[in-house]
C-alpha cells in the first residue's frame, strides 16, 4: 500500500510519540488572552437571501492563482450558505472561537522557530491558520470542530484542515461584496456563554420565527 506524505508522517508520529490527546476544551495555546476583542464575520440571517455571492467572491479571492480557469467554484469557499426546507438560508463562517479548541487539539508540538503548532492563531488578524509544512493530516482539529463547535473545519485532499476563514488579511471580501448587507466585519468581545451554533441549530431558531406552525 502506498502512503501519502501526510499519512506516513501521521502514522510515524502516533506510533512513536506515545502522545495522549488533550481535552478538547478551552486552552491557552490558541486562545486570546484577557478581555481582548477580535474582529469576525457576523451574519444577519434575516437579510440573507441565499444568493451565494459570498461563496463566489471568497473562492475567487483565494483560488484565482491556484485555479485561474475556475476561480469562483463555490466548493472552494471558506464561507458556506446552508439551505434548508422550509426555505431558509444560513451563511456560516469560522467563528474564530476565543478559546480555539481546534488549536488545542492539534498534537504537533510548538516550533522553536515559529512559536506555534501546525494549527495556530495569526498574530495580526487572529484568524486560525495552518502551517501545511508541519501538518501531519491527523484531522484532530476537524474532529474537534465538528464535535464541539459548528463543524466549520474539514480535511482537504491531503488531510490538512480547510474551511477556516483567514479574514482576507483583514479585509473580508464576503462582507464587502454582499449585495444585501447580510455580512459585517465587527468586533466581538470574549464571552464564555457564546454558543458558537452550527447551521442546524441556527435553522431551528429561524424556523420557529418564520414557520412557527411547522416547528411544533
């Protein structure tokens, strides 16, 4: 059986390290200290029409150099519009959780050169970022996000995490180009009670608001 580079590294890592996965809860490793605010993409679900402009612009902005023939492929977007029946549209982007459980779940040790794991929080934008050269493709971050948060992170073809919002280096294109102003780039302050709901939970709340007779 032929192993990919990431498969080989991952198997070697788990077999030789005797590593025990840490609790997938709050961790200082990727969290934001003190009461520091961070800017995130905020969605107004009452305004979203499901036009998917955000997906197209996100994909085009990030994929133009990698895929010049089809840069606007929605499948490459880091923001996704979930569609439900009765008809409701739920745009979901990375919450950039203050405690960053995805970073806490990353088993790769902190590098002496960079000062971070394979998954880490960018020092300027606070966006969750992957160092693909150090990532072993174990998918612990994706598992943690799916189990404990909104399930934003998913493994790409190499097993590295994808789907995290990088905030377009501080100038989010989705918020800039949304034709219905359903997306904004706003500051959010630390809140231990913040639920970080997934698309299904948001849909249930919206369904109770717009289709109360079908929510009983």
